[in-house]
C-alpha cells in the first residue's frame, strides 16, 4: 500500500541493495519532523529489504530471510513474539503497517538493532499478563481461514512445543503424547487451547492432586487426566 | 324495755390460744384414731369466732400476726412430736404406708385448722402479702417431713418397681398414693416429682433394661428379642397408667426403647440367622411387621431397616438378572430371548411381592417406598446379553400385543400385565430408548397387521401417557390414527378405481399412507420395480393427487407385502412375500436362469440386501429358487433358477424375511436425539439464568432431562463445549467455572 510521502523529504527511489552485513544508514542532519520521517524511511527501507516487491508484503520467503539475518530459526518463539508485537494477522506474512508498528514499539530500525531487541521482547512477552494474551494470539495466528475456529492436532502439538515448551516441558510432553494417541478429537478449539494454559498454571504436575473432574475443565483435559492416572497406576 | 348490749370482752392471747389448743388437741386425737367424737357445729363456731374476735380486737389486742405464727407452730409441733418419729422408725414398704397415712392426716389437719383460722385468710394475709393458710400448712409438711424423707422414699419405690419388673406382685395403689405426694407437694409445679423421683426412676429403668438387653441380645434370636421388647414396652406403659404420673410415659418409653432397641440396633438387625436379612429371606411377615412397629417410634430408627430391605430386594433382582444372563450365554439365541421375557415376568412378580411388604409390613411408609424404588432402579437398568432393559421391556410388550404372542391370557390378565409393565418403566432411566424400541415394534405390528387387539394397543398408550406425559406417546398415537385413516383412504381409492376403469393397474393394490413425523424413519431404496408394480405406484399417485396437491409421497417398498401365484409343476401355490422378494421372483417370469450379478444390476439393490433376499428364497425352508452351487450361503458368483419342482402340502405359504437387527439403528437414533435434547436443555437453562456455575448447570440439566433419560456427564460437557464453539455460551473471564449466555 503506498504511503503518503513526507513533506520535507522524498522517499528514496533506488532499491536498497543487499549486503552481507548490515550497515547503519548515514544519519543526515534534520529537524525533528525530518527525523521522524527519516525514521519511517529507515523502517520502510528495512521492510523493503525483506518484502516481496510484487505483493508489497513480507512473505514466508522474506521471513525466512529475516530469520537467517536475525540468526533465529523460523520456528523460534521469538518470531511469533515479533508477530504478536506487530499484531500480525496472517501467518507467514508481515504487512508494512504491521512491520512499522513492531519496529516503532521496539524502537529499532535496523536488522542488527532488531536482533538485539529480541531478548528484551521475549522478557516482555513472558510477563504473566502479556503471556496469556500472547498465548491466545498464538492460536488465532495459526487459523488459516476466517470461518475456521479450530486447529488440527499436529499443528497444535508443534505450537504447544514452541509456545509452552520452555516453561512447562513436562506437561507439554505428556499432553502431546496423549493428543497423538487419542481418537476423540481431531481438532482443538480456542477454549480447549486456553484450558490447557490454565491447567499448566494451576495444576501441580505430574501428581495433579488438585485437579477435579467435577469442575469445568474442558473434556479433553478430563480425558488426559484419566489417561495419566491410568499410566501412573 | 331492756336494751341489751353485747359487750365483747377482750380476749387475752394466752387465754384465747389455750382455748384453741383444746380444739387442736381434739383434732389430733381424731387423726390418731383415738376415740374422740367429731366436731359439732357449736364447737366449730366457737373456735372460728375466737379467732375472729382476736383478730378484730382493737390494738394492742389485735393478735393476727401472733395467731398466724401460732397456726404454723401448731403443725410444726405436731410433726416434730408425733409424725416424724413415727416415720423414722419404719422402713421400706412399711415406711411408705406410714407416709401415706401421715400425709393424708396432714391434709385433713390443714383443712380443719384453716377453717378455724379462716379469718386470717380473709384480710390479714392479703394486707401483708403473706402465704395463705393452706400453703403454710403444706409447706410445713414439705419442709419438715418431705425434705427429710423423699430420697429414702424414692429408693423404696424404685425397689418395688424393679420387684414388679421381675414378676412379683406389688401394691400398686400404695405406689400411686406415694407418688401423688410428690406431685401434690410441688404445689402446682411438677419439679418435685421430676427432680426427686422421676429422674432417678428413669436412670434406674435405663440401667435395668441395659442389663437385660445385654444378656438377651446374646441369647435370643431377633424375633424373640423383639417379642420381649414389645412386651416390656407394653408393661412399662401399663406401669405409668397404674401408678406413675402420665407425664412420665414418653420419657420412660424413650429410655426403654433406647436401651433395648437403639443401643443394640445394629446387632439385632444384623443377626446372622434371624436378623432382618434372614426374615426377608424367609418371608417372616409378622416378625417384620413387629420390627416396623418397634422402630417406627424411634427417631431415624427405620433407616437401617429400610436399608437392609433395599439391599435384599436389590440382591434378589440382581440374581434374576444374572440368571437370565447365564441362560443367555449357555443357550441358543431363541431360548435366550424366551428367557429374557421370563425375566421381565419374574421382575414383575418380584415387584408385586415386595410392594405387598411395603404396604402391609411397612405400613406404606415413604422410606420403604423409596427403598423399593431405589432397589429396582439399580437392577432394572442392567443389560442382559447385550440387550438393554429398555429393549427387553419393549419386546415384552410386543409379545403381549402381537398376534400369536407368547401370552395366551385373558383380557383382564393382559390389562393387568400392561399396567405393571408401565409401572416398571418408571424405574428405567433410558425411557427414551424404550419409546424408540416400542415405536419400532408398534410400527411392525400395525403395518403387517400383527396387532392382536386394538383396545389393548390403545390402553397401554393411555397408561404410558399418564405416566410419562403426552409428549411420550404423541407419535405412537399418531401412528395408530394413521392406520384408521388409511382404511378410510383405501375405500376412497377403490371408489376412485371403480370410477376410472382405465386407471386400474390390474392388480389388487392396498396402500397405507403414513404421516412421516409419527413413524420411525425407514430407508427407501430406488429399487427397480417390475413393470406391473410401477403401474400401481403411478395409479395411486394419480388418485392421491386428486385428494391433496401439497403432500409428497415417498414409497417404502421394504415394508410392502405381495401375494404371488406360483405356477409350479405339481400344483399352484400362493406365495406371500415381501415386495422385494416379489421383485426378485418376477424377474424369473422372463428368464429361466439369472446370475447374482444379473439380479443385482436389474434390481439396483445393495449386496447386503440382495444376499438376504436370495437367501430367503433359495437357502431357507422354502426353496422357490434353485441355487447353483447349492451351498448353504449366497455368494456373488452364484446363479439362480426358478424351481418348478417346488411343492408343499399347503396352498398358501408365507416366506419370511429375517428382520434386520434394529437395535444398532435405534441406539444411534436415540443418541442423536439425546444430543439435541441436551443442547436444548443447556440453552434453555442458560437463557433464563444468564450466568451459571458449571456444577449447577450440569445438575439442572440432569434434572430437566431425567424424565426421559439419564444423561452422561461427559456428554453434557461435550455439548457445552460445542455450544461454546458455536457462540451460544462463553466462559466468564474471571471465573472459568462460570458460564454466560451469549444472546
């Protein structure tokens, strides 16, 4: 989507050439407004570095490129966190607006700076209030269709591993095992997804002594609980 | 004239008192039984007047106070000098007699003296707010005699009571008189009786019966122990009536009950060979009635009895179920189903038997009605050889209501049985499953004219309606009505054919039009009908359109019957077959021999159906078709030929098609209906409550649905989750155990 050109400066028309290492663009003396415009400029420059020129968005290929520059795997949770930060709506694609949003919030305008900002971003996301929101976001992000409201088991397993693997390793491993062998559900709903997060936070594991079948836990967790008990017997 | 003035001479206190003393002494002599004439009216007047004068004299000769004191002193003196010594020297029963005598005397003394001193009662006591003469007199006895002796008296009385308990004769009137003293001495309050006698008597009684109970419980059987208990209670009540105060009855009875029946309740009821369980087993109706009578009066006393009753009935029921289950596993399929019908009969008999117990032994008490109900609910919901109780019950009804059913009973007996069957339904939790099986079998009875008696059919529907509500029977009633209308319709059809000879298909055709919603759903195949039948269908369609243009007819050929004339070599035989079987056979009118595949293609049926059809015509009892090779089952490579050599001694034979097992479909249909029912219940509840906790929602859901079935908690949870996905409900943000209705 074309942006309105700033009053004082023109957008550079030359495409930004890719070099093996990032270099900071030469800062030019400018007024305050000039500076913000210039900042936007830098973000767009960076955007264009990864975007697909014909579609005008960063596509999966671009993201992979970005990931290699950031030296993270594209399955790393930090990329998902970045997506969350930019409120990205479509999995595998970053729009200009989304990109700008994230970089502005992180106060970065180069890949190098972005890379440095990632650990800080992770810390922020892991704060309990943010993490619940992030966790829900992760689910929505994986929905491929507007009318769709559930995700297949296989994707869920991967997502769980990515999102909760570091904090709730034990629970995730067991639950993923269970999901793979059970036949009751072929897809997982948002309610079940959020239920598992609550389970990890509230229920002591693996003893699960404070779990109760009388409460309103999603049925899939009741079944998981019973399966675990059988195994433990 | 002489004026006569009566001048009252002032009476001096000592003088006056001396005179009174003469009266008092006389009274004492009378009381002691010494020879002394009674007071005459002049003597009485004199004594009374003396007091009057001494009280009305002008001060300082107004001696009211002194006289009041001397009145009391008179009693005190007499008691100290005569009464107490007499009592102190006697013991036990003799002492009691003496006491009664002295008390009686005292009352007489009080009566007389208070009459003499009456004037004090009139003015003096009120002016000074003093106790009246009567009270003063009684108080003297109480303070001097009663207070000293009541404990000793109490011991003597209790000793006599225990003596009587051991079977000895005692003087009941004496005890009554003694105990009356305790009551009277209380002067309007029961305190003296209760504290100085009753409390000790109760303790003693408790201890007495405690001793008895501890030895009886070891030695006696339950019935004997109960007889003794009943007898003891009767005797204690008599005791009260004869000499204890009536207010002691409930307290005494409670103590006796407690020691005999409460303390040892468990040991008594659970006695191995004679306890409640054994009595039920041996049908000891009288003993059980006694047990009820005894425990009925005790708070929560009947609960253990009802519990044992429930366990017993449950065990009996379970045994019947197990018996049927065992027979089913050990025998062939048809004897098994007979056994299942026998089971229902036996369950009905069991119910009748124990209902009599509830009504007669247990006096219709709600606790026992509940116990019976719960017992039946336990074993009536067990599966027997794969059949649910709902199915068994529906099959049982079918057997009674169908022609040639296993029941060859009188009308009255049938009505009675149907009544009992409907009562049993109350215990079955899967009522909706019963309804579906019943409906399926009713359909078969109606459509194949297998119903034995219309009145019985309607009668059971009325009973079911009464017990389960109109919604339960509305479809079934619709089915019965459809049949009545169908007959009328058939008449119109025949009239139509009469008026339109060109439309006549040349075959006798009877069509039954069913209202879709009432009848079970039937699969309808696009079988390629023989030409003759196609014409029939068209003709009827033509007729039907003259009656109504807005209804669509869907033909269910699987339910049709056909009469074919089989022109066999020996003799022609009429074959009564299903429409499908007829379609197969009619193919052989044009060709002698056909392969399986030929038939399959021509008729457009599924393999499953075709195999079934061909089997019935070539491998069963009547071999209308010859199969090559002549193996026992039909395979897809077989070929078939019309068996012209076929014959039978009958002129008309019915070739049955084994019915498809409907159980699986019924269960599926019911499960599907249940999902909708649960959804509807959840939405209904949430719509009205707006916000509700999980447990409450589940329990209300269960309650609402309980009339038709017992919903599985997991199923409810699943439906709730589905409703969340469909945005009918959401979890509360703060409390994940609460749900909100989303409009």
